[in-house]
């Protein structure tokens, strides 16, 4: 009986690792508007939750606000629009967060407090100037480091 329990536990662990690894490579189209993300794509796929948690802790506990790994920055850059040109809510399965999180069977609870759509200022910018905005944010981070 003990061997069966161990085998089942090992199988469950293996399946969860495969699902997470495959979800990290699952591409639903991020809708990214900038030339590059604040970190390499592979790094972000595997570490974005740790970065978001660290950003949350630094902001909420220490009062340190930076924009490099902010959830707002992710939303402003990666938000996707529907066929009518409206930004999608996280409730839409095509929202940039939803595809991978659904695939990995991980709930997205960030948006209980945060908006899942870009700020009005970002929405007004349009795609043409987002590269300049991203470059300015990266320059700000480089100065602060």
C-alpha cells in the first residue's frame, strides 16, 4: 500500500511539473506592444510570479515603488483588444493572462484588487508611442538601480 501511495504521489508531481513546464511554453499571443519586455521572454515565463510577489512586498511593506516589474506595467504593455477595439477583461479567455493560467490550472487572483485593462493614459497612447514609453520606463529603472 505504501508503494502505491508513493507511486501516485510521484506521478502527480511529475504531471504537475510537465503541466507547468508546458504552460511556460504555451503561446497564446501576449499582445506585447514594445520591442522588448523588461526581462527576456523565457525568464518572464518562468519567473513572473516571483517578480510580481517581490514587487508587491516591496511596495506594500517597504513603500518602494518601481515600474520595472509592476503589474500595471505588464497590463499597459500586454493588454489585448477585441474585435471592437475594446481592451479585454481578465474574464475573457483571450486576455493575455488567462490562456497560460487556465492551461496550467492556476487561478489569477491579482485582479480582485487590480484592473485587468490598461490605464486610460496608456489606452490613449496607441501602439505608435508604446515603444517610447517602454524605453522611458527601462531608462528610469536603469537610473534607479
